[in-house]
């Protein structure tokens, strides 16, 4: 006998039959009992019964469909709440890339190029490869700022904004002394410390630099792939309520170590941003005698 959803039912039935021809027909099946009706042409309908235990449906069949439906309802409800603003939109990336979500509160610019424009060749690997002049408004620094941290990153490289190509890391810039950085900050050969003269003074102040993605200390200018279009270079200036010091790292830090320590040890009070572009063409490469 074929039972519920095609299960084969094995049962033993005690039947009362007549001598006349008869046809067997199965009736409704419940979970515990099968009733089989014997139809006779000239006799009373007689009913035989047999009991069986129907196989239970697996947990997958029992729970999969309800759970799938519930997940769909939750997803739709969450989307609607985000659309109407009932739920906040949080940063999907870790804190080390929160700078792309933090609004700029510090007035930050360069005399060498305007925001969004091309970085002059002097500050790239195709020429002098020196750092550009940078300046910021002292009055726009948040209250409580002790030092500044500067990073220069190419987010159009393979790693994108999560793992950008780093061109410069410089930190422990005293906020009460510097209103900017002059052109051509030199890089120490074996130490992260570099002596910089604040604008308008003859004195020098030590500032610390980290390791860029080329594996060297200090600044190294844009050097995007030839013939692949313009890359964007983001200058991020962070205002923090402390100072790292030379003992903060055993060796000059890379980006992940520097920003990870900054967010775990200090409060980031504000940020300034500046973006410039640079593109290398085949004609420029030929002029430099590289091919």
C-alpha cells in the first residue's frame, strides 16, 4: 500500500470478503491507521483495518521551509528600517579604515595642487620624488589636540581602501608648533626620526616617520602603473590627544600598526583630508628612457 507522500506501508490486514468480484480502494490515511474499503457489487461494504507506524518526516523537511521564510521576513524588515532611517548605518570596515567615513573637520590643503587636481610631477617618482608642502588651519584643530598623524595612501591600488598602497606615514607632529609641513621632508636612512623646522623659525623639531609600502622610511611619491589611468592619492591628517614617543614601537611602524595603536591608545579628535591624482602614460615613460 502506498501511504502519505509516496511512503511504502507494510501492514497486515484481516479482511472479510465475499465470493463476488471486488475492487480495492484506499481511503484517507491518518498518522496511525489505514482504512481499506472493500467494494462489492451485491454485498454490504465491509471495512478491514490495519495499523502501522508512518515514517516521520526528517528535520530538514520539517524546519527548512519555515526557517527560510522567517529569514526572508527579517531581511525585508531590516531593509525597510534602514530605508526609513530607523536603524543607523554602521561602518562595515574595521577601525583602521574608519578615516574614509569620518567627516573632515580640519582645514587642510597644499600650495602645490588644489583638491582633486593632478599632483605636480616634482612630487612623484617620475621626477624629484619629494614630499609636497602641506598646511592646515591651527584654529580648526579640535580642542585638546596634542599631536598630528599624517598618512598618504593610494586607494586605487589592488588592495583598495581596506589595504591601500602607502606612500607616507608621519606622526608625533606637535600640534602647538606646526601649522604645516614644508616641501621635501627628508627621510632618515636608519631611523624614523627626522628634524623639521617649523615655518618661520630656525629651530628644528623631531618628527617620526613610518615604513611605506615600498619598504622604505618616509615619503615616496606616486608611481601608478603605466597606461592604467589616473590614481587617487589621499592625504589624511588626524588630530589625537596624545603622543606616541620613540618607544611606542620596536621598529618603524607600518600603516596597520600605526593606525591600530592610534585608535586603541588615543582619541581621534578630528581629521582633515586632501586628495590629488596622478597618471603615467607610455609617452612619458619613453621620454624618461625606461623602454
